[in-house]
C-alpha cells in the first residue's frame, strides 16, 4: 500500500503549476482570500445599516452624501477602486510619515478597505430599497 506522500508526489509529478513547493502558497492565498471576504462582509454590513437609514432620510443634506458615496462605489469597477486605494494613498501628503503607513503599505488592508467600502455601498442600497419598498406597517 502506498503511503500518502508517495501518492501525493506521484499525483503532482509532471505538473508545472501545482507542485509540492507551490501548494503552500496556494493555501496562504486561500486563507487570505477567505479572511478578506469574511471581514469585508462583516464590516460592510456594519457600515451599511446606518448608511441605509441616512440614505432613506427625507432631508437632502443627510441622504445626498450617502447617495453620492453609493453612486461612486457602485458605478466604478472594483479593480479601479483597489488601484486607487492601494496605489493612490501614497500621493496623500504626509501619509508615509503618519501612524497609518505601517498598515496601509501592506496589501491586505487597502484591499480590505476597498472591499468593505464596495460591499457597504451595495448593501446600503439593498437595505434602503427594502426599507422604502415597504410602507408603514398595517395590521
């Protein structure tokens, strides 16, 4: 009977992309992706609830900024948002000397910010539509 390592090496023999050396990198990528998805969904949900309430307001000075935010983030591709947040933050004067730079220079946190803001924009409009779609409750 073959042991698991022999079977695994035989399975990957001749494969250029999936090798025993690269599978660790794929695992790290899977873990990072799962963390980004989970954290951005939770943070986006937390942001979306008050934003949806503000967006449903009858006062334009409350609802208009939220409308603009959702309009911009739902109207631009996520990849462009990632580029702007990751590469554009270095052009802010003084950011590299601030306390935020050790966090923002890593790729994980700008990606988390972009995914969270994008998720919050879409979820805000979903919640607002649900809120406006149902009028006052009648029993």
